[in-house]
């Protein structure tokens, strides 16, 4: 992530620019420092719903106009809501980036939130949640988050609780937008084929006139320490059992995060928010659970986050095997790691895989722009400048120490998804 230039406009907008001249393409991101972690009870899912409303048009760019206009220019656009942010992005031919710059400046200030559109989108988002509910792992993840976080906003899913989606009003959404969609709560990133001085000048022209709002005080409640192992059991129609074991993990700004990321890589293969995939068939958990035919799949995930979050391991139990067998096998591997059974060779391999995954996920301008915005949100884009160096600096003794401290039974929440044997379609047929 070298050659990044950082600026702060007079209205507080943070701007990151990186020239990449390998292809005539530019990726433009505007990230707002507001995500599901900042949502109060009664308004869960509001950040994601506001994201949907931002595609419903303004006076300058009416609904559906931009879909056709961006397509006509040979570009693409989308958005994403996460635990810690909401982000919008366009990927455009370099000589067509003007449209992306203008549209994001416009909807930072002028989104409509028409009451009829709000009502229509309520149906869409409730349907999206119901679609998520078709996955057993959604139910399991929701219960684990609720058990692991009793106070902090990581307690609820990004999509929100159904009762809140049914009751939130147009004014709730609009006030959320006006409070948080201000330049001093935003990060703008351009990566691609441009000249920095020209790009910065045009950004100033379009964005510096947008008034700074009162810097929002983000709703956030620190989670108290966990006092012992927690367990949840979900019973759902279906034929497949799932196990999830989630340990409370450090925030991305904590040096311990890199140690947990390397432990995850040794256990189940590297993971990261930027995408990419490295085969995990040589990892400890694959050999112990899949090759032994206890499970059909196993994977881990540790997400860089603003506040302490979770290191989770998810196991799909093979038909004919039990959840207890899967938990016992997983526990055996966890205990090996806690007792210091990671070798220098395994650690070196984990670091090598992490380098490969980062290279893969930042190969294009969009991946690079994402990482810059993502890192700036929780600390600084320099977090990724130093990413590989920080990983490389982790010693074997530090990994052993982190495993001892974080992979304790008292620090985890275990979830079982117990299938009840019939899926919902079969149950409906049976009722008939």
C-alpha cells in the first residue's frame, strides 16, 4: 500500500489517493463511520436499510437513472454495510470517473427518503432477512452473537431484528442519514489511473462545499469481561448439524490480533475481509475433522474490527456423526495449540499463506481501495502498510502465549445447530 497520499478537507472529509497506472481504471469509495455496532435496540438494521435508501435517487439523479448511466459508461457500482461501517463504491474507466465523483457528493447531501420508497423497501429488507433465515448457519450465528455480546452492539446481526424492521419509521431512517452522512464522518478513497493533484482538485470542487455536520457521537457500549463458557442450542428443520466455537478476540488495533490471525491460519487456513481463497486441506482442523470423516467441512474466521470481536470456528458435521464427537475432536486440537504445540515450520507457513492471501485480495484497484478505506476506519491506512511486517514480527513464543490467553474455555461461546429432521417444505407437505 505504498505511495498513498492522505488529505483532510476543510469540512473534515478524509481523502486517500493512490495512483496505479497498470490499467485505465479507477475505483472510488466513500465509507461512512457508521455500522451495526452503533445501533440501539429498536433501531437494529437501520444502517443497512439506509444503505438501500441511498439507491432510491435524488433530484439530480432520479431513481434508476444511475443504473443505466453507469452501465453506459462501462462501470459498476455497489455498496456494503458491515459491523463497523457503511461503504459505497464505483469502478469506472478512468476517463469516466466524473460520474462516480458527482453521484457520491450528491447523495451525501440530497438523498430523498420518499415515504412510499421507505414502505416498499421495508418489504424488501424483511424478505432479505427471511432469505437469510433459510440458512441454518444464520440462526446459529445470531444466537452466538447474542450470547457472546450482551451489551455491545455486536450483539445483533447487520440485517437487524425483525421487530425493528417492522416498526422503524421514515423519520428514523432520515435522521440516521442526516446525523451520520456528513463529510467529517466519511473517508473517500480513489485508487487507479489518475494524477493525484488533478484528482484532489476535483474532489475539493465537488466535496469541500458540503457543510460539515456536528461530529456524530457514535453509540457504543463496551462489553464487560466474560465470566465463563457460554452455550447455545438452536433446533431447526433440516438434516445437517453444525457446530460453532467462538472465542472473544482482540480488536484489530491490538498487537494480539495478528497472533490470533496466525493461529487461525495454522488451525484452518488464513481468512480476511478482502477476499481470496487458499485451500485448507493441509491444515490441522481439516485433517482432524474432515479426513477422519467426523465433518464435511471446517473453517475459521477472525475479522479485523474496531472493538474486540470473535475468532470463530465452524464445523459442518457429517451425517451419521454427532455434535459431541465434533466438539470433542475440535477441543482436542484447541488444547494441543493451548499447550504450545505449534511448530516454527507451521508458523512460517502461516505467514507465507497470509502474504499470498493479501497479494491476491489487493491485486486489483478495488481490493486496494477497500483495504485503505477499511483500515482508515479503525486506525489508519498505515495498518496495511505495516500488515506483513507485523505478521512477520510475531514470534513462536508470542503465538503460544496468545493461545494460552485467548483460547480458554472461559473465553468462548459454543453453539450447536441441532436438525429436527424435516425441512420446512416437508413439514408443509406433511401438514397437508
